[in-house]
């Protein structure tokens, strides 16, 4: 089914919290919609050269579809239109719902990405996008 694991949800929460904090430096208030858009932008920038723009969009669409079992409104997000629609939909939600929804969406995305390109490459992508965040991705171990 490829639903997000608790570890992937926690990774998503950390990245969203980081982007909320980074956004608050530039704005009066950074909300979940702004943070989610920033996470989407960074993931897209890292992944488009690797799996293509269409691949990134397809993984996000599939993530929204899988996460909609818990969060029905995710089915309404036209992810193909990019982070603007994601921001609009999250902004329209109550803060608690937006936070839970964004974490579920990105956690599911990370799970699908790991299935698609492998854990090691997924971890590298996350560390490349967020090099200063402890716990953005697990440390790689020599096997």
C-alpha cells in the first residue's frame, strides 16, 4: 500500500518545522502552507534532474492519492500544478489539520521515493536539500 512509516512522518515533520522557522525569519508569520511549499520546492529542485519533472509530479500525485484515506481533502489538490495549489489548500485548512496533512503527504512521498530510488539515494537527496538539519535523513552506514 506504501503508506508512510512513522519514521517518514517524523522526517516530514522535522523538515516542515525547519521550513516554518526559516520562513518566519523572512515573513511576519510562516504557516504550514508556506513551509509545505518550501519543502515541495526543495524536493522538486533536487529530484527533477534525477527522475524528471514528470516523475516528481507523479510521485506527489500518488502520495496524495495514498494519503487521502486518512485525509480525504488531499484528493482535491492538483499537485501537477505545483506548490501554489498545495499552499492554497493547506492555507484553507485549520492549522492542526494543515500540519497533519502536510506531514502525511510528505511522509508518504518519502516512502514512495524510497521504494522508487532506494533508501541510500533518498537519504542523499534529503541531506542535499537540507544539509544543516540533523535528522533530515538517517546517517548512512557502511554495509
